[in-house]
């Protein structure tokens, strides 16, 4: 029991310090996107923090209810080559758990520019991302029910899972196109084709 209390106290102190250092990376009181990819601080251990599949952040088993705080943490988030996700400041790097994706894409808009389709997503923490060569879509099909799960590259190795409601809007924009001689059901944005699945498997998705 004493050990658990000490750990909780240490974690709370570490979180408060991390918030302070993350806040130092803001400008005019508004979170910015600091150059976390260029920082190489020492690893300082794991924090009892998790991003759940629905995009909710938890600290020590309790949801973080303050949206500005979640947004602040999201600006110092980084996934490294080891496949693990960290909160990074210039002086420290702490590990956190991610159940599925780092963010959730909760809104999509589709426009036409110069004859090209342009898909733009907004994430649950306020990032606005335009799909294209630098922000790609990938699609996974999981489970016995063949559930389609689209993911969007937000920045670096960080991804957003496209929410189910938005996924249906995305699929409605799909078309059958030839990809290296194979008929694929796909979507386009900024001239880039993003295959979803072979066209002959489409019936399984729509069941």
C-alpha cells in the first residue's frame, strides 16, 4: 500500500512537471507544434497514461477531462522507431500506452480544387489534415466481421483512426480503379490513389 501511494505521488509530481515543461512550448498561451522530432532528451521512464481506442486520454486510470490539457499533451507526442509512443520535451522523454491510434478523425470535408478531389480531416484534438502525399490513408480489415479501419497519417509516425461515422462518408467517395493491373476499390485525394480493398471483396464490406 505504501509503495502504491509513493508511486501515485511520484507520478502526480512527474505529470505536473511535464505539464509545466509542455506549457513552455506554447506561444501566446496557445499550443503550438514544437519540433519534437529534433529533440533527443533522455528517457525518464513510463508514465501511467494511456490513449484509448475512442481517443480518450487516461491518467492513472482516470479520464483526463480537460480538453485543453489533452490538446497540450498531443503537441508533444512522438512515436519512435521502436514502435513506442512518448511525450517529449527538450529535457525528458516519458513513455505512454496507446490502445489503437494516437488520435481519432471525427470530421471530413471533400472539396474539388483544379479538378482534383481533396479530402480534409479534423481530429479530436483539433488537427486539420489534408490527405495527400505527405498525409496518407491506409486501410486495415480486422476481425471475423471484416471490419474496415481507415488510418490517416497526421504527422511523423502519429496516426488518427477514422471514426466509424466518418468512415461511411469516406467509403461513399470510393470508386473502382486499376492499380497495377488489379481492380481496386479506392479513394483519391490530391491526385493520389489510396486503395481500400480488391473490388471483388467489396460485397463483404457492404454487408
